[in-house]
């Protein structure tokens, strides 16, 4: 069942939705964090898997959200074969706002609450799901919300989002792609 939310949802809307579906979560407020590196001190204080989130488009115009463990290397040359996309590149800020209702620095799996037409395909890093708690921004980069993998899956089921799950660590260990310059 899709939540009856106006787009874009605010963090309070997200928290209410998580509560309605029984997805236990906790949130910590903090100064704005724009990169994985910016959040290093915060990560040290919060146990669990910390996410990095890439909003991408492929050469056919399909939008993608890759949510991975912060340390995971995402090779954009190898990813298309693993996820079934065309060549990937970072999408423009206006596409991010139109599709997910968030700004750069606030990209998060939770922004799928603003995508009722399922314009964005989701890819989750298997390593992220291996943690007891997973941390994402709650539609703003001035807070971090922890949820269990079960809570994340519950959120996605309620939105009717079926993610692809990829082992990016294994993908990074594959032999080099022929013709891919280094």
C-alpha cells in the first residue's frame, strides 16, 4: 500500500510511515554531512553499516539508486552487467529532485517514498544488508536514521519496491573488463 503522502515527503512523514508499518528506527540529528568522508566521526559513534547512495541514470534514460556500504567500491563500468542497465553516469540535480524529492547530499533509500510511479530502480549492496543496523539519511543530510535489514525490507515491500541485491565486493574482484582503460 502506497503512503498517502504529498511529494516530497518530509522527515516527519517518513518517520510516521515507518511507525505505521512497524519498522523500528532511531534517528540522530547532526550537522550537515555531504560525503561519506564528512560523516567519519558520526560513523564511529553509531554501530552498524553506514550507507553511501548513488543516484544514476543509464544511457537509455532509466534512473537507478545504488545503496551500498560506505566502504564498498562501486565500479560504474562493471555495474551495468550486474544490474542489467546500460552505461551508467551520475544524474543531474534536477532529475534527483524530480524523481526522489531530495537534494544532493541527502540521497537515500528512504527517498523512494517520493517515487510512487517507480521511476527509479533500486540496487542494494549485499554487504550493507549483512549488518544488524543500517544507517541512511532520513530525506535530509542533517540526521541519520538506523533501521534493521528487516525494517528496510518492510519499508520497501510497503512501497512495492523490489530491489536487486548485488555483491559489489565480489564484482570488484572479477578480472578486468576487456578494453576498459585503467
